């Protein structure tokens, strides 16, 4: 019998207001869903239904009642069209088609290429060419500028371009690719500022004076270049759909990335490491769980068997002892494997890199993906404009004249 994979789905992304939780047996869940066991298990693996072992019999599973009934109502067709549309932009359901990247069976793919395999030898420049669907491999030459990578400089440089660059609508894909190259060059000048014609990972390593970190930086840049329709990619697509310049789309993505539930999740990992140093790994995790905090270092809803990006990166540098202790204690207590945010924070410590390295790497890498999504969205010719389900005071009625 196929067993479902248990995942601790991010409650922020589903529904934080369910308390207390109630659980159903497999038989009860199947009756509610009117479906086959295989479909139930598929919904668990995709993060649509939360599951846990039955305390009375670990060989059996229990299923979160609210998740089951939500899917049952949807399948029964009892929801109005606007309700279904509203739920389409919640975590886990696709909102639009894209050929840029996807996560399937626990693997990340860039236009059909396995990203982990691709990262064994590829550079970010080659990854951008792949994501941009036929672009030539990029080369960059940095101008003399900032001494060290600066996220603030990236924001300022992009903002300076927004009012000067042409709108994206009505331009060919070839013209857009040329502009995308220019935009990525602007970002690279801020985030990998070492004056050089070398690949971006070498420029980064030279900027931080850590040549031994170059190969891991290269792998990280490739692995983080895109990740399906995440929050920042969606923000970039919305901006591009309005016809704004490519630099505006990337600026939208970069602003979204800075959120603690997205690219800034590494700060939560750092905080957990600090607590573990003071209290011990097990006690730090226990305290965080008791306080109801989300553990940024563990789990990812799209990777029930472990974040493939973290696995591909962690295999190539020695894990510092404090991270080893945190990983071992956390995976045992939480039941989730470490994720890419953990891997980036660990890499920064392993190579004695600046604390903000994770967000610098994330921003530089993901800019290639945002540009791919922006160009794809422009090519579709569609404006992304959902409607709101109004929940405020009843509109005033006007009396007839």
C-alpha cells in the first residue's frame, strides 16, 4: 500500500485561523472526498491536505479535517466562481501557465532541464540563457564602482532606470532579451561589483576575497535562478503585464524578495543558530516551537522529501558544527529536512562570508528568473488583473431623483 508523505505545510500559506485542528481517518477522508486513496495521497504530497501519523497506530494516517472539507466542497462544485478564483492565488494552486520552470516529483526543472544536474557545471550566465529561451550566453564587464556587493545599490540602480527605460509592450522578444541583458548587467554591477569580465560567481568570490568559495557560489546562483511562480516572480509578472519596463518588473521582484517569508528567511535561520549557541540546538528548537514560531530552516511545501536545492548545495562544503547540531536536532524533532535558506546561511559561515550573503546571492540569481517571467508575460499579451471580493461596509444606496 502506498503511504503518503507527511509534510508540515506553512500555515501562513494555507489557513492560520484553524484552532483547534480536527483530524479524520483515511476512511472518513475518502468518504468526504468521494475519491480513490491514490488521489488522497497525491493531495497530501502536494501540500493540499495536511497529514500526520495516527498516535494510536503509527502505521495509519490522519488527515486535517478543514483541508479535506475544503477540497470536497470544491470538487462538489458548491463554490461560486469568484470563490474559486480567489482561492486560485493561494499557496499551492497555479494561477497561470509558464514554461520557465516547475517543481515535479521533488525536483526543480528549468525549461525541462534538471536544475540540480545543471548546477554541476553551469554558470548563472548559462542559466539565464536557458531561462530566456534561446538567448545567447551572457557576458558582463563590471565598471569600477562599489567596493563590496550592496543590495541598496541594486535598488537605487534599478529605480534610476525605471523612468528612463522603454515600456516593454510592442517590442520583439529579441529586443527584450537585449534589454534584459542590460538590466541584469546593472544588477550585477551592484551585487558583484568587482571590475572584471569573469563569470559572476568569480566576481562575487573576488569581491568578498574568498576564492575558495567560488564553486559553491556558482552552484548557489544556478540553483536559485528561478523557482516556479513564487511571490517575487508573480510580482514581476504583474508589473510586466501592465507594460512597464523590464527594470520595473525586476524592481518589483526584488522588493518582494526582501520579505521574511521569502528571500529574507535566512535571518530566521541566523536567529535560530544564535539561540542554539546559547541554549543548545534541541532547547532552541523546543523553545521556538513552544512559542509558535515558524522554523525557517526546515521544510518546504513543494519538497516533501527535502529541498533538492539544499541537498545539491550542502554536498559541496563542510557543514559547520553548529549547523550540524541544528540540522540533526531539528530534523528529528520537526520531521522535516533542512531547506535552501539553511544551506545559504551555513555556506556563509563555512566560508567566512558576510552575514548578508544569502540575500545577495538570492537577489542576483533570481533576477535572471524575474526577467524570464517578465518576458514570458509580455509575450502573452495579458494583463494580470484579479477582482477583489468586497468585504467592507455595504455600499450606500442612492435614492431616485
